[in-house]
C-alpha cells in the first residue's frame, strides 16, 4: 500500500428514494377512485361470502349459511375475488358469540357493514360485525 489510502473518505450519500416522491404522496390510507376501478374486477361495489357457519355446525341438521354471498347481483367472479382478496369478518350476536365467518372485498371501504345489513341481521339475528386485525377480532 502507498500509505495514502488511509486519507480517502467515502462520499456521503442520501437514501436512494430521497427526493423522488414527496412523502405526502407516499403516505395515504385512501386509494384513488381511478385505481380502485382499475384493480378491482368486481361487477358490484363490494362482495361478501360466508365461509363458516357456527350456528348450523357440520352435521347437516340445520341449513348452513356457508356459500351465501351478496349483494344479490354479485356473480361468481365477484365471490371468487372476495374469497381471494377479502378481509375476514365475523357476525356476532349481542353477547359476542360467533354466528358466522366470511370474507368481504370492499375496494372503496364504504361497505364494511354490508354483510351484517344484507344478511346477518335478518338470517342469523346478528347484531354486530367484527373484522380480523392484528390477530384478533375488532368491532367495525
């Protein structure tokens, strides 16, 4: 070595992403309507499907709600989208007992009560809907 390499300093650099996109654009909880319609293949504003019925059980003695979906005009592709990308929800009674579990795909975020309003109240006497978040159920 020539003895001079100890004097070399590495140039200071900024993070690669600095200045590329203003932080206020990166930090948002809302998806623009233009992107919602681009990424969602739904034919309805939202879709939900029941995947487990805690009332009917598995013995077939009572009719099961498994497979019920909404809204009424939802097609099979909508249900598939809800199953693949929807948030887990559960319908509960006034004492917090689980009645049914399902998936809700709601790109706009404006229909989180839909499974309760469309189906749960009238068919299961559900009073609340809860969503899975951080490993626990949380009320909507």
